[in-house]
DNA sequence: GTGAAAGCGCTAACAC
DNA sequence: GTGTTAGCGCTTTCAC
């Protein structure tokens, strides 16, 4: 009866309680628990006895107290632009998995590309003493990021990076892959190629724009760039795309700068009753379930999500484990893959 | 020079440091910080002075120490089946937002519907002393959930619930909405309606099955149920669906039990070169960007994501704020909406 | 009105 | 090899 009750009640017992039960000092238990039994030459019988008792009474160290003492929380702060975006959700998923495997937990949040919100969020993460950060940063948080690093918290950026920052980063070859995509369109006979992108100075968007422009210049084709503001409802985005496409009847192909622009773009194209690719060829940056199943299926610049996540966590864990803080900025530029599908196929002229 | 350095260094200063600077006791500062200035009748000038100093030196209380002392972490543990599933990602997004607005942060993870993994994860959340839980639970964690509640941590389940548990839950009317969807198909002239679902005993899947069967029974139509195991690659799922559809050429409609089954199903249907809805009408549980843009667009049972998130966080915050632990289980059953699209339209017989 | 002091549970330098 | 003890930074009871 009493035993049963005890089990349910789960009186949180501390290392001191445990020490009393065993008639030894908390220190010894602490040493054993932290793998210092050998080093401190604690008798293996004692170790045995302690471990057994721990098992028996279900003792679990208070992580909060540990963190307060050691300064390490084993928590990684993950800030993505928007967790509802499949690209970020998939990255988050993979990072989470790899982090857990290494004993780290994830606290996450969506920044909405809002630097004020992001600063608040960074503050909160700092308050909670997260050990390291993985961030797809909005513009304007350079100072805060460097502040974190100065305080000894490693930061790895992804999807885009920040100029003049000490933070590590993992990005993809945005310029090169966009360049390749446009060349693919040109090779298939398209000449009036638009680029519908975000009105954003973030590096990834700027690089995609550069790739687009470089390709067009090389082929002496005229530019058709439409920049759309990030901060609006999808309906509005669609409206803008519709207006742009209507204004430019000469277009025969369009490249979308992000997956959600691609999705909105397809909705716009549907509204206009344009046939893909006969009236308008389509390529989108980022792949999306939708692109595979759409009729026709949509050519996409697919990012190596698995590789990105792997590198991110590897770099971060490296920083977390090593004491050498002096190491230089690490970075990697990964190669996306152009997945050619029906929406950009050659049409008989 | 020295000032600059100080700013960058951000020597974490404690409440004691602050007290020394002000020549008062830490207690007073603590009272002021915790809104007890009135109660303790601390002179408003002192309050002013303290606040100003805090501002000036950028003092921030150590949340870890606070948590250790108070036992509250202001962190909510969110466990979803899979953050890469848009349904869960969207819910997570909304919950996160609402939580932050109330001063709570989210630690999240994906359970993969794996009860062993989930138990581990619960353990980790417990270790970190999260204040409350929002969970889309796999089967088999009833005991653990009740354990949490017994220990005073509120738990709200969603998407499905657990029998014989004290936990609150928010679900949708799975049986009713599936019933309605099948009736819609029947009304549009379909007679051989399959239900492709998960091989799962979770309540939501069972209820969807019941709704399907009830409708068929009322119309004296024969059942065609295909249960697919959750734990496999998408390729395999597609293969199973293909095989099922090939084995049952008499089918003229199919209802998918989840959004990813719907997506895989569409891929299977594409492989089989079946026309939708001429050869096979399609409805899927859960809406998905894809369903809107697919040709034809896909009829879906859309869950009220915003409302679900709102209720979840409201119930949890209610529990967190109130001291009355004795309150009975709270639950709500929300109504999904059948969004009728082209994939289930009436075809001329 | 304000302060001293006792912990929350843990780690680790130091002592023996 | 093992124990004593001083904090980590905060809240809160009790005293004045």
C-alpha cells in the first residue's frame, strides 16, 4: 500500500537524499554520475552499489540545477524564418533528430524575417542560456549575433548569411543554381524570362538575382524582375503576380525565387488560365511536394536539405565541444540540384 | 575605452552585484522585480532608482536560477507526430506564437508515433521541468501521461486522445466529417468507395474508419478498406496503394485518411494513369497546398487549425495559471469543413 | 520598508 | 578514495 503510493508520488529526491540513503557523500555520487569514478578511483563495488540504488529509487539529477552550476543547458536554439514553410520544417526535423542523438534538445521559433521580433527571441534564448544557435537570420541582427559569439555562444547561420559577422554559415550556391536554371530555359528556347523574387536584401535572394542577371546578360536577353514584399498575405502576393504577368504578355518563362512564391505563382497562372509550359514555362527555387504532382510537374532547384542539416549540426557541435574558441569562421556552400520536369520542357516553335 | 569594453564584455551581473551598486539588499530588488513593491511598500523613489540602474547596466535575471528556485520554467513541451507534416507544422507555428505572447517558450519534438521514443522525450522534457505539455500522442503512453498529471504538470492532447487518461484533449469530429465526405461521394453517384487509411488504433483513425463504415452501411454499399503501416518509406506506401487500386478495378472513388496518404495516393494514381475523377474520385482528410493546385483540385476535409491551436493553448494556460488542480478533464470536439473541389464532382453516367 | 539568511540541487576545489 | 563545503543566482520567510 505504502509502496504503491510512493511510486506514484515520485517525491523528487535529490543527490543529498540519495547520499544519505547510501551513507556516503553527494560528491561521490556526483563523481560517479559524471564519469569520474575511474579518475577519482572510486571502488567499483561502490559504483555498483550507487548505480543500483539510483536505478531502484529512480533518481534523476535535476537538470536545472546542473545547468545553473555548469552553465551548460544542452539546449540549442533554432530560429527559422517560418516553421510552416516545408523547407524550414524539413530542416528543423533533421536538425532536431541529429541534436537529440547528441544529447541536445531544441528550442525553436519562427522569426518571420522580422528583426525586432528576432532580437526579442534571441534575448529569450539567451535568458534561457541556450548553448548554441542555428539561425536563418533576417537582416539587421549583425550586432546581436556578434554579441552572442563574443559571449562564447557559437552561432551557425543558414539559408543566408550576414555580412561582417563572425558567425559560421552554411548556404547553397544560389547564384550558380539560378544561373543554371536560366540557361536551361534558354537552351529550351525561352527568351523572355522573368524572375519573380522577394523585395529583400538577404544574401540568398541577392545571389539568386545575380545568377539570373548573369545568365540573361550572357545571352543578351532583357531582364524582367518583379520584387514582391515578404510581409503580406498570400492573396496579395497572387494579385501582384497576376498583375505583373498581365502587364508583360511577352513573357514565355518565369523563375520563382522561393517555394512559396512558386506556389503563389502557380495559383496566379491558374487564375490567368495560362498553360504551362505552352504559354509560360515555370521553374521554382526550392522543391515542394506540390511541384512533383502538379500538371505539368514543375522544374525546381532543389536544395540538399539532408546535407545542410548535417553540416549545420556538425559545425555547431564542433564548436560546442572544442575549447578552442579562436577558430576562424567556418562556412560551406553546397550545390542545389536542378530537377528538370515538364514545366520547362522544350516546346515546338 | 574601458566603457566600451565593458559593454562588449557583458559581464553577467547578478542581483547581488546590482544590490551592491545601489547599496541596498538583493531582497528589495527581487521584490521590485516581482511586482511586490506595492505590497512591501517600497518607496516609489527607490523603485525608480532601481529600475533606472537595471536599465543602465542591462541587468537580466538568470532564468535558470529563477526556475531552480520557483520550479517554473515558462517552457511548454510540444510533441507532434512529425514537424515536417504541414498539418503539424502549421499547428506548431500557431501554438508557438500564442505561447510567446503569454511569456512561454516552446521546446518541441517529433514523436514519429513511436511510443518508446516518446517516452524518452517525455523524460527529457520532465528533466528540463517544462511547465506543461501539448501532445499528439502515440498509443501506449497512457501511464506516462497520467504520471505527469499526477506530478502536477498539465497535459493537453490533440489530433487524437488516449482512453483512460486524465489528460485534456482537443480533437475534431473525425467520424462525422468522414461520414459526410462519403455521403457527398454517394450523392455524386459513386458507389465503390475505398478508404485508404493507417494501420493504427489511434482514436482519430478509428473514428474516421467508423464514419466511413457508417455511411457505407446506410447506403448498403460494400466496404473497401486498405490499412497501411505508418512505419515505412513513402515509396513503399505508394507501392501498396498502387497494388490495392490494381486489385480493385471496380473502385470509383477513394477516401484517404490523412494528408500524406492523400499525397502518396495521388502519386499512385498518377502512376496508374487513372483520371480523376473520371476513373476515380478522390477525397483526402486534411487540406494541403497541393490539393488546391492539383488538376483537378482535390476535395478535402479541412481541419480548423487556428481554432485547434487556440483551444489548446487556452486550456493549457488555464491549467497553468489556476491553482485548482482538481478540475475535471476538459475536452472539445471541433468541426472540420468539407471543401468540395473537382476531384469528387458528379460525373455524367 | 528593508535586510539577513536559508535554501532550490548540483559540481568541484580542496582537504584528509 | 571519499567527504566537506562553497558557491551558481534567485526567492522568500522572518526579523527589525
